[in-house]
C-alpha cells in the first residue's frame, strides 16, 4: 500500500508513470510538482484525475477567458487577481456573465493545458499526499488517456534523440567537419519554412519527417559539441531549437494544416508585394544570362524575427524553456533593436545561474531601447535580486514604479525588496 506521503524526482519517475500508478491503485490525494519555480498541483479521487492548477499566470482562468474572447481585460479587471479560479467562475455565473456550461468548457481546456505542461517536464520534484483533498466539486471533461499517450510518445522520442546524440565519435554520423557545421548553420539561417529547416519537400510523409529529424540529431545535436567554443554552441542550440519546433509542428496533422495555411498566405502576400513593386531597369552588366536560375525571395530578417518570437512565446507557455530560449535568441539576433526580443531573451537567460551575467546585458539593452517600459525594469530588478544586488534591485524596482505606478508586479517587487 502506498504511504500517506511520497516524494521523488521526475527524472526517476516521469509524471505519466506516477499518474498511471495512482490510477491503478485507486488513490486519492494531491500530486504536487515543481520545476524552475513553476508549481503544479494535480488532484485525484479514487484513481481518477479531477483537477490541476498552476502558478503560471497564463494558465489562470481569467487568461483563458480573454483568449477565448468571452470577456475582455476591462470586464475582468473588477475582480481581484488574487481571487481563485473557482471563486471567479462562481462570481461570473452568479451574475450571468457566463453560463456554467461555457465556464466548464474553458476550465476543461485550462486544466488539460496545465497537465500537458507538467507532462513535458523531464526533471523537477514531485510529492504525493493522500491526505490533501480538493475542497471543490469538479466535473470537467479532460481526455487523460490522450494526454498520457502524447506525453509518452514525446518521452520516447526524446530518449531516442538523446541516445543517438550520445553515440561514440567513431559513428559515421558523427564525422562532421567544421565546414559541415558552417554549411548547416548557414542553411538554417536562410531557411524560409519548417520544411526547409528539416530539408524536406512540403509533401513529405510522416516517416520522411522523422528520418530527417533524427538524421539532423545524429549529426548536429548540441550535446555533441559541448566542448566547443561557447559562441558556436549557442548557435547550434538556437539552430536545433528551430529544428525541434519544425518537427513538432509538421508531425501533427492539425498543426501542420494550420502551418501550411499560414505559409500559403505568407507566400501569396509576398507575390502581391512583388507584383506591385516597381522593378528597376537593369544595366547591361546587371542583366542575368538567359539560363540563370531565378533567385528565391529572401524573407526580411524582421519577419523571421517576429515568427521566432511568436514561436518562442508558444514554447514558453508549454514549458519548453530550452526551445523558447533558442527562439528568443534568434529573434534578438535578427532584430537587435526590438526591445521585446532582447527583454524576453534576457529573462530566459536570467532563469539559469550560469547565464545571468549575459542576461543583464540583454535586459539593459531592452531598457535602453524602451526606457519607459516598467516590465523590462522589473525583469532587471528581479535579476539583481537573484544575484544578491539588493540596492541595485531596489533602485530598478523604484524606477519601474515611477515609469508605471499602476504596474502590480513593480509595486509587489518593491514592497518585497523594502522588506528585505
């Protein structure tokens, strides 16, 4: 029989395995998970999963109501942000702002995403407490089997990728010269689509996508280059983040269909722009020979940066922090004068102890580009706090409040720092 309280590491026992054990033993209680300051609590009753909550703001009910366009930020502003999701749901139903059925649908999506996030974690700590029970009566529609199957598929693929990345250097796949690496990085730099990133045609079947992904993993996975210079390693990590994002998108039929639609729309817009542009008259020495191949249109760096940034936000919301860091790094490199890109990249660097010094440079650059943005100053103040620079942290928090007196994060951080 399982003890009242158990704990361990997710690296030893993945969440999917824990859930299946709780279900098999018909246990009730709370499974608490924590990774990089993100906490998730999953509740079970007689082996059945009933609810999950997370301390990430984007996974709160009010955020989901806004994303679903059911209520605006102004309509939700009258409710204190400290109100629990259950209380918020009750208040909205009581005043007939939403029906109980609609709230239930939104909560089901929210809870599924919380669990999906935690199922992606490969490290962190867990604790199961049979005495902790959920005080609310919940009846949400969550397809747990699908979530577990999805997580186990991803876990298997990650292990396979890691296995091929750790093959001995005598393998034919590891015979990669510096010229090969440079050519690989250049190819990804100019890649215009996920298909070009993987080096496949747009009609490629699932098996071909998988083969291309694992071939790239065998040759260019960052784990193979840990002893190389830091700059090259960073470029490879960013490049492989794009490869992972491309594969994750194209291997799912619905995601691939949505991506293809966006890609087609982008190319159509490019054709319209090309057709309406006034061509310059070439001089004789500029005229291309009759048999010259047409040059493919080059996507502006700003557009590529915007795409990387959006994909980075999506990856971050799903808990894929390494992928998000690579995408934010790419966006910041492509558009170094865009404050948002520098700030988010800096924030990701700040979350790792060994990259906090580099984080300061990115956040300072973001503030220089947009000195009135209180959120960027909050990020920098938090970094100073984590580095142990209390005076600098307090000064930056004060400047954040001065820039935006209504910024709740800035006020809370300043109160915290004054209390230290």
